[in-house]
């Protein structure tokens, strides 16, 4: 995305106008637990996207492959709190799939896989 | 809401994370960059001017906010597992971020610069108090390796069970060795309980 410079310093409008406008000040009453590393992915049965905002569609495109919430926020260049609201919209529509778990300390098998993986890079 | 595995053939990997902590300028971002498969990314959390974490956008329209940036990298382990490496924000006042980072983490690397040992005390305290596995990696800035591993261990008042290693955060193999040491340390801790 472009013109990030004036994102936070839109003097006429005051701070935070853009991200606030993007989510229309909505909270996330029924939002799933979205953590930094929670994996999200666009569903292969995504619904009609014509009613979606540009940002929602950008997320759908990004999530053609699985990504973490933190990666989506970084690529979209919006604060985490904003991307969580946008993702929640898409999850509610069934357009984005989410890993249904809060961060858990990995078990032995998972640690072994990570160990082998890191050794192999 | 559709969860993975219900009616969709697509899979979503399991994510694990490692925290790269330490004082200001100890080489956290450098270490993330040296092992990450992508150039480090940045993500921003929102804070009010008073430093309070904004976790809900309701009611903050027009309020002055600032951001705290986290940098992170990624190592795809295989199609089912992906590892994220998060550098902690430099300033210690962002403890709320540390909690989110540390929850469910494999463990932490605490980077130490021997010219400013005390700058890593808060990180060590944090992981010690929460019982999170960590290793101490002494980042050998050019010609600054003034102390031996034992001296560093003593100066930091570290338990014998905490691994202390020397490293060069700019070097991929060196950083890999530190990560391998941390994962093994975590596995040993798991076996011990
Ligand atoms: N000589 C040498 N320089 C290093 C090493 N590691 C990092 N540096 C340099 O030290 C400086 C700080 O490194 P960073 O990786 O930005 O440190 P950081 O911990 O992320 O810093 P903050 O996020 O600001 O707290 C950079 O200029 C690096 O290039 C090292 O092992 N040797
Ligand atoms: Mg840094």
C-alpha cells in the first residue's frame, strides 16, 4: 500500500482517523481469540467478495496461503488491533479459516520437529 | 465461524514461536534477520499517549496514540509447522507485549552485550519469574568479548541449569546454534517435569 507517511499525521482529520474509519469503530464482540501467531487462511469456498472493502479483499489475497495474524498486519501495514477486527469479519463470513487454539507450549514431538527443522535450514 | 478441519480441505499449520529478548541494541533484530527466511517484518501495536495498550478501537477515535513496533521473522519448518522469531521491543515499559510474546513460546534467547550487562537484567528477571525456558547468548561485538562464559554466568547470577553461549548475531550458523541450544534446553526441561 502507498502513502503511509500521512497515515498517523493527517492533521485535518486528527490521529487515527484512517484505521478507525476502516473498522468503523467496531469492537469484536464475537471474535475468536486471535494471537500474534494464530494461523489464518482464505477458505477455498469463499463467498462473493463484491461487498467487501479493499482491505478485506487484500487480506483474502494475502491469505491464499496460511499466514499468522502478525504477518497479515505487517503486509497490510495496519496496527494489529485493526487487522484483528478485519479478520474477525472474514472469519464470521466463513471466508477465512482460523486455527482454533490459543498458544500452547509445544509438546515433545513438536519440539523435535522444530529442532530438526532449524538444524536443516 | 468455520474452524479448520470442519468442511474445508485446506490445512493450516501449527505455529510455534521463540522470543529474542535482551537490552536495547544487543542485536535482537540482527539475530532475527540472520536466520529468518524472509526479511524481518514489523507489526505495530497501538498505545494511548499514556502508554496504555489499545486492544479495542471503541471509544478511542480522535485520541492521541502512538505505536510500538515488534519485528519478527519466520522459518517454515515443514508444511505442518511454522516457527516465528519475535524480537522484543527495546523499551521495558511495554511489558504487556512481553506477556503476549511469551505465552506458549518454546522459550527465549536473552542476548547480552558484555559492555552493558545490566541492560539484560530485566529480560532475565522476566523469564525467570515466569518459568519460561531461556538461554543467554553473549553477542560478541567486535573485540568486546571481555569475559568468559563463566564470568558472564557469575555476573548475571545465573542458575547452573541455564545455558550460556557465545554468539555472533550477524552469523546465520552462529544464530542457528543458539536456537538449537534453546530448543534442546526446552526439551530437557520438558523431560524433567
Ligand atoms: N560487530 C557486531 N555488531 C553487531 C552484532 N550484532 C548486532 N550488531 C550491530 O549492533 C547494532 C544493534 O543491533 P540490532 O540488531 O539493531 O539490535 P536490537 O537489539 O534489535 O536493537 P533495539 O531493537 O534498538 O533494541 C546494529 O548496528 C548491528 O549491526 C555483532 O554480533 N557484532
Ligand atoms: Mg531491534
